């Protein structure tokens, strides 16, 4: 049995939970309240020196961090990773982009409004510009596609839906990106996702 150390408000943590649920991997969920510093205690830092969730304890006692590394590990050999080498690399292309260009904009805008209590007009306009650019990039990627990397659900869809579905919390409107909005609903139904947006 694996243990997921996570914060239920974190898209990065929910990715891990949804992947485990989808694959039927049994897990125990341990709530870590990052706003209370629970990811910075000595015992947590012993599991993940970066002091971040998600962190998992695997069945053999080893630990693993970084949401996309964790879901890759859980999904190894499953249909969530395309067999075709190009599609597999395409999936990774989206996942790397998610961590570098999407999460640091869409999720950070959300964090500042939802957790730090900023109003939309208090956000750095450049942050909102970059978040909009990320959602437009996603919109273009989904224009003629049902799923991001292949003709079936992959880890790329799971990784990217996590914060995209919460974009409204960061002052962004999904209705401005119709292909993205339709894809979010599709992935939520496919997985299925029951966590509130
Ligand atoms: N790239 C990491 C990001 C992890 C991350 O930023 N986690 C946040 C919550 S979403 C966290 O633990 N913040 C608490 C802290 O840094 O003290 C991943 O994908 O897992």
C-alpha cells in the first residue's frame, strides 16, 4: 500500500490521487497542511528534503516527490502511457511544459488569490498575461483533438487538467478558451473527478 502525503487543495497532489484511483492502486492519503508548515517539519523533510507535497511513500518504503515523476511511476506499463514512442514523448512534452509554463502561471495566480487573499487587480499583470498565454497554448493544442497526446487519455491530460479546472480561482475564465473548457469536462467525466473545482 502506498501513502500519499498531500494537500487536498493542491492540483499537484490531486494528480497523484486521480492517477492512483484510475489505476486501482490502493493508497492511504495523509493530509499535509502546507499553510501550517506541515511540509517543513523534520520528519517531513526526511521524506522529501524539498519540503513539498505531493510526496509518496512507496510500498517498499522508498519515497518519491514531484507530481509528474510520481504519476509516471504509478502508471508505468498502463494505458495511461502511450506505447507509441512518439506519443509517449508528446505526453512528456506536455508534462514538462505544464511544470515550466502552466503551473507557475495558472496555479500561482490561483494561489495568490485563494490562499494569500489578493484581489485580481492586485496580481502582477505579467503573471496574468503569462497564464492567459498558457491557456491559449492549451486551446490551440486541443483545437482538433479529444486528448492531448494520443487518441486516448494519458498522463498529460491528468497533469494539465489539475490546475486548468481551477483557473477561475486565479481570475481566469475558462469560457474564454472553449476547447479547453470542453476538454476539462471530458477529462473530469473520464477519470472521473469528484473533487470540487
Ligand atoms: N514541481 C512540484 C511542485 C510541488 C509544490 O510546489 N508543492 C506545493 C503545493 S502545490 C508545496 O508543497 N508548497 C509548500 C512549500 O513549498 O512549502 C510538483 O509537481 O510536485
